C-alpha cells in the first residue's frame, strides 16, 4: 500500500505541471517584409526577406482580420470614386457611407408628378422602420444643375427630411449618369426643369451591395421593409 501511495503523489505534480504549460501557450506571431516584396505574404517565424534581405517585422494579426472584414465586392457602389455634395455643403464619396444600410432613390426637386410620390414612399418606409444609427436614407438628384446644396437643403426642410438619417446628394452630370446606370434608373431631360425617369427605391447593405429594389409608385413595400429590418437587426 505504501508503494501505491508514493506513486500517486509523484504523478499529481506532473499532471499539474502539464496543465500549466498548456495554459501559458502563446499565439504564434506573424511576420512580414516591411517592403512587402512578396505582396501580403506572411511568415510564422522571424528571418529575412528572400528578395530585399531586410529583417521580417512582426505584424498585428487583428489588422489582417480587420482588412479582410473591410473588403468590398466588385459589385459594391463603394468602388465608385465619384465625389458628391450634400445638402449641408459637405463633399463626400459613397465609400464614406460604408458600414451603413442605405435606402436610396433618385429624384429632382422641381418635379411635380412622380417625385413627390417617391418622397412620400421614402417617408412611409422610414415610419415603419425603427430608428437605427446605421441606417441612412439617401436622395440623389438627377438635376445637378438646378439642385444645388442650398436648394436640396431647403427641399429637405420643406419635406421634414432634415434629420441626420436623411442625406441629399448633388453630383455632376457624368457622376449622376454613372450612378443611375448602377441603379438601373433611366432618365431623360425633356425641358430645362423637367425629366422623365424610372421610379425605383434601392436598398444596399453595409458593404454597398444591392440587396433589393422596389419599382413603381405607392406599391406594397412589405418586402422593402423586411429587407431593411433584416440588414439592420
């Protein structure tokens, strides 16, 4: 019995020591050439670059993960490098809206027929969706000549769309045409202050990818609402 007792006593410290070693294991470091001679290639051990012979430098693994998360697809509107003026007189790019679910429509402020109804549809959607800091309603003017930031601001106030989650954009004729093509919105100027155009409300996810489109005036917006709620939950 004494022999067995001694054996048990000797085995217990070995077991505890093994557990301690496992708990102190460190996550392997990642190294990369500071000149990125081989692009984003990384190494699990320190050493020197086979191209420039510079010492490999440790890099933050979290930065690699965040970069992968921030990647956008080829179909994202955030790839467009066009510049826009907001109703507040600020210059932005669409990529500045990254991370937001976007509900977008193209209108012009002197419209007396379809656009007021599109605006009403946008407000109707807004009323049915809970406030969310990561949700934006964007109205892009197809008449950049007349719809100056000042005019867009006045229009926003007139239509009670002056809260932070509403944004109006003025581009140039070329950037507006490019963006309309992305949204499959067709428009044509028929007089200095009048356009014929498609009536489409588009919903984009936080990576700028088109998720849903609602076409027509005063149509059933249940699917649009459902899409927005799914993207913002």
